C-alpha cells in the first residue's frame, strides 16, 4: 500500500532434537531446520513521504492535519494521540526449509543483486556444528517472498523462495490516556494504586486509513 511498507526479518532455527546426520536435517543450511519470517510495518507520512516514528511526523502539514482531526472529535485540548493495539508484537511465521523452492545462484546471477548484497545480512553460526551462513532479509516479489543465503564454508549462494504470509495491517486508534484509582483490597488510607487505560475517540482500519483521513481533513478545513 502507498503509506505502509513491510520489512521481513529472517531467523534460522535448529530442530529441537539434534543429530549429526545432514540427511535428518535436509539438503540445505545444515543444521538449521526452519526459517522464521517476521513482518514489521513501516509507516510513511502522507504529506512529506518520510518514515513516521511512533505514529507521528514533525512536518507542518501532518501537525496541522492532526490538530484538525483532534478538533473534529471534540478534543479541543489536543490531548489525544495515535496508538496501536495493546499487544503490539511482531507477526511471525515459521516454515520448514524443505518447503522453500531453492536455487543455487551462479556468479553472474549474484552480481544482479548489487555489490552491497551482504552489507546488511545477518550472520547465523551454529556452535555445535561450527556452520555459518549469511542471510539477507526477505523481499517481496509479486506474490512471493525470497531471501538469499551464503554458505561461508562452500561460498555457495542460494535463493530461497516461498509464498507471501497472510498478514493484516494493524488497526490504529486515536485516544486519550486516562488514569483511574484502583483499591488494593483493604479500604485503608493509601491502600490503592493507579492504572492507565485508553479512552478511544475513533478507530482506523490501518495506517493507510489514517493517512486517507488526514489528507481529506487537511484539504477540507
């Protein structure tokens, strides 16, 4: 989508029961058995095009549109802010290496990915087998994801391809954080604590919905 980009992190995991046989662990990436792909949303400002941190951009148009949005929902004190779900964890899937379509790349094919191919790759080293691999983050290509791995012993480079994981972008809320006093049980002086909660003014389907609303309200008012 226009204002949401996705970063696909990659991790390799070994089987719960270890053996020394490569046949028990698959043809590629011994002794690793599974690839874990995590999906992280990256939000883009609908006005200046920069990456947004914490649902907020410092550009003038975003600030103006946000204040108009607050006003339109009765927040004339501008105390509200955007926030995500309470459980704001990364979405991850685990797939067996045997489920991937694997191609061994030739030198000319490797060069097509650029000279900086391994600059941001992560090194995975298994201490028991002393095997090491460089693994790139996954990239989307149509309806598929692919990642590249380099065996640091043989110097062979592999392209692993799989289908896109099912993922729904997270909802976003405009809300005001409130405080309430909660008793600790006994009705004695000072025997209480504070708890915080969100009083939401409006819910958005995802960051694209937020951007659409901000652009609309900025042009109308």
